[in-house]
C-alpha cells in the first residue's frame, strides 16, 4: 500500500508516495483502514526537522497525524474499540504516518467516531480539539463566569477553544483576521478584534485567562491583560517566550498530547453538537503532495483541509 513519506528533512519537495507495509500488531495496538486525514501545521514542522532531536534520522518517515477510518484488527489487550468500528484519532508524533491507506496505532490514541460526523469531519478533531482541551480545561481551568481572551479565535485550535469555553459558561473575547471577524462573532466571540489592532484589545478589560493560539501576542502584553491570579496559556513556545513567561509565574504551556486521554469526551461533545469541526476543503488522497505544499504555503482558506481516501 501507499503512504506519504520522505527520506530526509526539508521542504515539501522531499515528500513522495512510497510503498509501505504496516508493522505487525502488538497487544495494545489497532490497525485502521484510513478513510480521511486532516492536514495540520505539525505535519510540515516535523518534516522540516523541527523535532529531529527527538524523532531521529531513521528514514523513510511518514507524514500525517490526524485520521478517521474503520478498525481492521485489534491487539489482544485492546478493549476501547472493536473490529469494524468507525474511529478517529491521532498518532504519536515520533512515529507519524497517518497519510496512508492503513495504519497501526496505540489504542489510547483513538476512539469511536460519532455517528453524526462524516469521516472527514471526524479527522478534523484530534490535534486541534485535544490542544484546546489541554489549554481551556486543564491549564486555564475555565468555568462559568470566567472571562477569557483567545488570540487566533478563528483557527482550528482557536475555534474549538471558543466552543469549549462557551460550553463551560465563560465569556469569550478574541482576535482574528479582519475577514474572519463576522464568522467569529457569529460563534459567540464578543467582542472580537482585528489581529492588527492590538491597542483595542489591550483596553478591553482584564481576563482570567489569555490563550494565544497564534503565537503572535507578546507574553508581556498578554500578562498585562490578566486579572490577579490569571494565566497566559501558550502553544507556540520559543525560548524567549518561555523564559519571559516562566519568570512571570503566570505562564502555562499546553500541547495536544496533554489532551489525548480525553478523546472519548471530545467524541461525546461532538455527538452533542458542542464541538463542531469545520471542513473547508476536501481533496482526494491522490492530490496529497500538492495539498500539503499548498497548506504549508498559506493557501488554506477557511476551515480544515482534508484528504479523502
């Protein structure tokens, strides 16, 4: 079978469709026939070598993390899904490779797909929703009457963060690009500000939490917008941002891996309509190389870019 892979770190030109045989199942693993995959910035960051000190230099390496499909086989110790179940999930980034016809993953990285969602919609959930969960629920501990500001409220992570915060009874303000402002306001973000007009949201009052999904808000600026005891949650740390934040004592990091254990709860919220994935564009798997390169170059549009198998 085929998968998208690469033989050395670099740009999109390093990707190709390669022959691939999934490894034998271990006791706690699941083999999934992939029906849809969603493209994430993580996919090209890994290929560029951003995590090469962790994932090493053994090639070829697969591309892709988030998928939805049907269970083809389960290991002896797997209890959360069964043969024939429709599922969605992600992969350990150290062995990425979801952009394939069939994959083998640890059972903790997937759960049953909500019936109300298509495979393409379900593939949009894993990394953005688990990241939003880690930030909003685990780190910011948003609850009823919390006031939160989400920088990047219209992006994949930001949109799920908005939905989670509103579901918990919080008041949500945020910023995004000018073109996305009406849609953000329609989802319940109020007030919503233009990214480019930072003075306006610095004067919007104090917040219990700032969630910077875009990595564009200076940490000091965010901390100045916090109430006493408030926290600044970041998912795009650089050494400078981390040092500045740690020194403040009000800085927290959130990563998708922190929320993976909550995939069943995320599936339930999607079933209830609380979490609503947005497929912006769907392309056939045969166009994966071009689609990934386009997304990497910024041609993504509104909603997620999904590849259907």
